[in-house]
C-alpha cells in the first residue's frame, strides 16, 4: 500500500497557487503516507513510553526520536549477545544445525548494530564451540586450504554428527552383546567340565548320586564336609 513512502523520501515542497498537478499529487501521496505511518507507529508504542518521546508531525523524525531513547538499551543488548556467543557451547542434544543457526542469528543481530563480523570468523568461532567429539573433524578442517561458507559448515557438521551417532550406537551394541556371548561360552565350558569330571560345588559335595564320596581324601562313605582330614 506504499505506507512507508514518507519514511523513504523527504517531504516535498509546500503547495502554493502555482503548484502543478504533479506536485499536488506527490504532496498528497507523501502527506497520506506520513499521517498513516505516524498513526501506526504511535499506536504500536505503549502510552508510558510514548510520553517520553519527543512529538513530531514527521514520521521519519519521530522514529529518530525513538531511536535516541533506546540507544543505551541497544548497547546493553549487544553486550549481552557478545557474552552469550562467547559462552555458547554445543551440548550435543539440541542438534548441531540448530546450534549453528542460533550462533548465526546472534551474529546477524550484532551486524545490524554496526558490528563487523565476517563469515570466515564465524566459521572458526563456531568450530571452537563444538565439543571434543568433533576433534578429528576440526583438525581435518584446519588442514584444508579452502575455507567453508556458513552453508557448507552446517552441511558438514550435520553429516559429522550423524557419523558420530552411528559409531556410538555401534560401540554400544558391541559392548552389550560381547560379554553375554563370552559368559555363555564360559558357563557352557564349566558345565561340560562338571559333567565330565564330577567337580564339586562350593560346599565340596559331589553331585554324583549313590554312595557319597569325599572330594578331599577320595574315600567313599562320607562327604568332604564330614571328612576328619579335611577338618584337620
């Protein structure tokens, strides 16, 4: 609807008796846009804050007054963003894509506050925020001559994260399966040995049925627990 016309152009010269039809049309267009912009801006600001802003009949001038009131807040917000960026580390839960997008969003906000942050710096900075699991991945990047763009960084980090998750699940599978197999073999071997040799249990009592036999003196007629030699 071209409502921001008054914010993009300077006010035209005031009308007079010799003004042309084109000059009148341009003035009316600017005046309508200016009045609509002022109405929208003022109705978007709470009454408490609106009273602290210098009033003006020019929408562009009025917005400049709003900016003057909130310059200090913008500086404080920039300091908060910088501190958050410096302390942000990937937790390995939210997803590496989301982590990089969050860091990039903070950088774009700082750029909007006239703070120069290059894409190359952000790529290196995001690399330092990745955990130790990405160590080989970071070393591989540092050894390459070409530099990555932000889109390439996201794609490669997502691929690396999938690779790490696959390796982690594979190691966990081996860890849970191997001991049970080994335990099964040990138990099978021990039971076979007991069957062949008639090895005693911890109580020293033979598992053979019939006449008891001592596993200590090897004489029949009593168990090891009743053997006088064993007790001595």
